[in-house]
C-alpha cells in the first residue's frame, strides 16, 4: 500500500521511525513535510498528488469525514499530575470544578477527577460537541465541552501545556479559569484574557469603521473551508454598498495579505483562532464574521442618524 504520513509539528521528530516500521511491513511510505496546523489540516492534496492509497494523520482525533481514505492515530501522553496537587490551594473558594484538556491527556481526566474528589470537590467533565471526540476534550476551535458545563461549575481547570487551547475556552466561558501546566509545573489564572480580548475587539471595530473594501478569507484546508459563509458575508457587505472579494489560500501568508493594499479590512472564515492569535501580523483590521455583522450594524446605524 502507498501511504502518506502526516505529523503535527511536535511529532515530526518521530516521523522517520513510523515510516521505517510501515516500510518493514511492505508499504511504500512518504512523509508530508508541510506544516500541519491541526486536525482540520489534512494533507489531502499531497496524498492525491502522489496517488497514495491512504493518508495517516498522527496526533489528533478525527475531525471530520474526508473524501479519502484517512486513518487518524491519536497521540496520548502521560504527564505528571504533581501540579494538580500543588495548585489545589488555588481552588479553595470553589466546590464544583469543570476540567478540560487536549486529546493528548483526555485519558488522564478520570485520574484528575479522583484527585479533586479526594479533596472534597465535585467534578464535571463536559460531553464532546462539534469537532471534539472525547469528553472534556477541547480544540482551539471547539470548546463545547467547557461551554456546555459553564452554568453548572464554579470554576474551570485546564490541564496541559501552552495557552492556545485554554484561551479558546476562556473566551467561551464566564467562570474563573485556571490553566495547570504539567510540563512547566506552573499554574495561571486566565480570566484577565477575557477583558483583554474584549478590548482588542473594540479596537478592531474602531479601526474598521471607515472600511469600504473587504477581503473575505477562505482556506482550502478541508476542515477550515467555509465558502458558503464567505459568499454570504460578501453578499451582505455588498448589500450595504461596500466592495468585497473572496481571498483563497491553503495557508494564509500575512506578508502576502499585507501586500493587498486596496483592502481596508479582512474578514476571517478560516480557522477562528487566526482572528484571535494572528491579527497583529496584519496591517489592516481582521474581523470575525460576528464582528463584521457588528460593524455593518453600526455603519447602518450611523447612516440612519445622518
Ligand atoms: S481550525 Fe484552527 S483551532 Fe481548529 S483544529 Fe484547525 S488549526 Fe486548530
């Protein structure tokens, strides 16, 4: 069988070992060397170009069905739970705790739950929604397992490294939110990021208030592709007498977008985190679909008052 292997950046260091093992089993094996941003980002074009029979995507849980033979190999990692014990004092004011993590650690949630319960806490693990496949699992673009239990917990704990995943959940919830990092052995309350994000959005709306020409971003990555939404937004922009064009790319290059000097504001329909994490790399404002609708409403309101 001809197989294309695809690894997220953190697992590319193991690619050769997997490839050689599959070769020993009699397969013809290739490795995708392209950047991989998430489970949304299947190397389907590469797999089809080399006429592979199968794409094996490592590291992530299944995201969505593809018109190709794709095997997802989830990656699990046992991280030390010491930081959970050590950060227990932070949770003293709270009784009901919602816990979330990434796919790498979902198998550790039950153990974490027992630790909290031994300290007299009630623990909730939300069911998966949308793209997530496991209870308590969050993705950068799908935090339904946190949002679903927001009203039934006093606070949240995220277990895992980095801030990219927990921040998505912070923006979608309203309760105190502690990130416990087992690798750094540290923990941090993230609530301040909610206000920071709200201020960023307000500034973005002000910067876009005079925009006349909009570029609507559409990614060709199979899990980020949203042409219907882009067409709807373009039509909505044009209905109000402004200009819009749909800008297509697999991976958006911010220098290339900055070269499109005629565009006054960009509207994102690709990975939703581009609008929260990468907006500072663009010279022009970058709006989510929701922010665009707010902008249109305020422009209409301003017109009515003329
Ligand atoms: S759409 Fe964005 S956040 Fe969601 S899996 Fe892809 S890269 Fe991650």
